[in-house]
C-alpha cells in the first residue's frame, strides 16, 4: 500500500534513520547501519528520512546524511529521500533566507550523493526567521527542480496555514503515536482537506510501545533523548502500563507484535 505526500508517492511505512547516529543508544556499526537501510528497501520501504544535524553528538553534523546517501546510492532513483534544514538568524542576516537555504541544500545533496532532494523539511520553525520567506524560497527550489516538495516539522496549525498559502506544503512531520494524538484535532483535518501528507515521528513513543520499557529501565547518559521524554519518566511509565497491557491483549489476539499493532 502506498501513501501520498501531496504529489510524492511513498511506501506506507518509512524508515527514520536518526537512530543510526543519534538519539537512543550506542550507535551501531557503520556496515550494520548500511545493511539495515538496504534490507528495508528490499522489504518494500521506499521512504528514508534523515537530517543535516543528525550525528553531531557522536561524530559530526553531516554523518547521518552521508550514511543514508551511501546506503541508497545503488537505488537512489527508486526511493524518496527526506532531509531537514535548520537556518539561524545570523545566516539570514548575511545571505538572506534563500541564500542560506541554498547553501544548506547544496551540502545535503553532496552528503546524500544526489542532485535533488525529494522532500526538504524545515527542521522546526525559528520565530526569528520569517516563515513566509522560507516558504517563498522553498517554492523557488521546487521550480528549479532542486527539491520535489517541502515540509514542516512539529508545527502548529496556524503556522502550517501561513506556510501553505505561500508555497503548498507536501508533508508535516509531527509527533504522533497512540499516546500523543493532539494533531488529530487540528493538523490532521487540515492535511486531509488540502492533500498534505502527515508523517508521524516517534510512532512507537520512543520505544515505550514495544512493551520492553519499565520504570526501572536505564538509558544511555550521553545522547539518549529518552532521558528528556516526559512519557518515559518513572512515574509516567508506571501510569501508562495499562496501555501496554491492552496492546498485549490485542496483539496476542491478532498474532502480531505490539510494534506492528501500534504502527497499524
């Protein structure tokens, strides 16, 4: 089954590649990471997500993009590559919004071993950089064939509308899972009406919905985002155990794992 991010067609399950170099645990071996991405493609995944900043905690900012670029290079034209950009007011003051975006995009394309990016996200909205200017610049990049579409990450409905009116947004990547469903009230209806794809990040609630985490679970002290996730505090993991019990019941009845059930 396929999904649509406005005009971009992707597999119904995509692969978020952040965890290969950042966020959850000691990073895997390079070859293991490459093999995992290629195995996902062989299994039918055609949508791979990275960002220019993933990797800086352990290595350097471009590390994750370079990994993804290497892994998908043999079948690059068969997949959709999404990456994310963050621009700062200092860059805008020197180069302008469009100039700053072009600089970042050129480096991302080099890292990804490609001459275009399918989906280019603004990696969070910086209130000191006019969103309308970002949207206008993204439209120019689309017109020139450097990107196929653009998106917003963790955005409110008001900001989504503001951006979408300037250059149609292809996708919104927001926190969305069985425990975090706020965007069902505002973001989802607008996306459905306007043909925008919703790309949930953290769909298994930072691994809580695997059923393998408990209040006594210990996370890596360096670069493990779960130390900062409110759902994964000792108190909240205890209180949310009934959700896991319910998931286990349904998963057993259907002969699937809790992860498969959560994604479905």
